[in-house]
């Protein structure tokens, strides 16, 4: 006699045993119910025969306790049909974990966007996703919105660690509340990794994270420090000259190039072609790009590269060690205050000012995008308000 699992009373009459009972839904597709003890809730599963390999694959659904007892069979059957449709459309049947999802995305970035982008994603995954071993081992098919919601809350509550560096007035490491923009940046690669798994038919839908990983709106509003005029930037450079750490040279370069401070600190002598005045920026969040420097900036780079080996960093601190955000934070803050600028001004503000000047001057967004290593979409989002005035000036220049 065929097993009947759709009836609560029928399931109650089943004898407890280790092996699950199965009820056939269609060819190769069965709903399973396992009851180890007479008074236990029981657990559900799906058994599906893979049409390619011919092997039966069992997927656990758990107890389904979130549903009334009389609806659990229907829910299990629904999940079974979803899995069947998933496999029929080319989806996989092998279990994939959150760690598998992250690893696959890092490999994708390495082959499409370069080692720097892959390294950045790997660093974020190791720090914020895979640090929880239970979450990392969670099977993708079992992922629920509550799992993602809990993960997002943990990330939100986790402060950003700010360490002290030599040359800084900060005496000890401090923890700073994670900002909305920081949260968005840390969620982005994880959301992209999950979407990549969905695109590759590792899971039947994106319901678990579709709403839970939505970025916070307006998180990237302009900092309170705002735009620095050319005069303000010159005051900053002049103030930085009084500091013996060598931060003045970093500020001078960043006032002339739309490069990220971190990428500037990683530049080595071998990355600058003194014959062509060409700078090869390899270690940046958006991958490799090349910039031909104007003569004045090229001379500055040549002077910094003089008598150094190819593997040496172009710009270093006065003691010869490499710059990093903790090292320049203190001396840069002193220069900001000495120059009478808004105390919220940071090293990245210089890049923002340079990009603003380029867009306002009418440089096309494609060129700005290539020079700055920023997508056109991001430029339109943050600097699009400057374009109408540029267009008006262009029209005025050709009017008779």
C-alpha cells in the first residue's frame, strides 16, 4: 500500500523509524517524512532523481514548524516542484554553501576584474561573512530571509576598527560606529556573490536576500567638509610643508591626480615609465589603468623615484616606511586644522575636488571615468548636478 503523507492522521499512524517514508509526486520526485519517535514533530525532505546522472538526490527541508501541521505536506510538495523545475531548467542538485558562493565570486572577479578587486572581495568575505563558521557552512538552498537579516544586523552592529599609526596623534586604537556608506560597501560584494549563484542556477530564487540586502538610500551623500577650492587646497599643501612626515608630497599629488589615496600609497617605482611619463596603477579597487602624466606631475614622480629600486615604493614616509591610512591620518589632520579647513576634511576629499574640477571644466565622463577608475554611472550619480552648467557653457560657446 502506498504511503500517504498528506494527511495529519496518516502521518500520526506511521511507525517511528530511522529511514524516511516517501510519497510519490511525479516520476522521479518524492516527498519524504522522517519520524524517529512517536511524539516527535518529524522532518521533511525531497528526493529527486537527477535526469543527467540517474542518481537520487535528497534535500532536507527541516521540520517546517513555521507552518500549521495540516499545511506541511503541501509546503514540502511545493518545494519539491520548485526543485524539479530548477533542475529541468539546468539548475544544479549538489549542495552549495555560503562559502562556496563567496569562493566562486572571488574567482569570477579574479578572471574579469583583476587580482585587486578579487582581493578586496576576499578580505570583506573573510572579515564579515565567513568569520561565522555556522553561517559559512549554511547550504544555499536552506538560506532564509531571517538568516540574511541576522547577518546584516551583526554587520550593522559591528564597529569599524580604527588603529593608530606612527606619526599620528591618536594614542590608541578606537572603534567607530559603522556608517551607512560603510555598510553598503561591505554588503555589495556579498549581494553580488549571491546574485551570481542565482544566475548560475545554484538556487531556485533570490527571495532570501532580495529585500534584506537592499542598500541604504542616500548613504553616500557628500561629506560635511564638502568641496575644496583650489585656494583651499593650496593652503592645505602649504600647511603640510611644516610637517616632517612627508605628508605634503601625498597631498600635492592628490591635488593633481584623481587617484585614490590607498592606490597612491601602493605605487612602486616599476609602475612609472620615466620615458613615456606613464603611470600604471595596478593595485586599486577597480583594477588596472594607465595615466599619462603632464610634465609638471611627471617631474614630481621622477624626483621621487630617483635612486630607488624597481620594487621600492615611490612615495614613503620620512623614515622610509610605507604610507597607509593610519599613518597619514594624524599629520593630514594637523595640516587641515592649520589651513583653517573644515575638520571633516580627509585625504579622500582631494580626489573628490579633482574629479569635481574635471567634470565642471567639461571633460567628458568617459575620460574622467578612465582617469579616476570610477564607473560613468557613479560619476553621474555624484557629479551629475554639474553637467547642466557645462552643457550650457558648451552651447554658449558655439552660439552666433
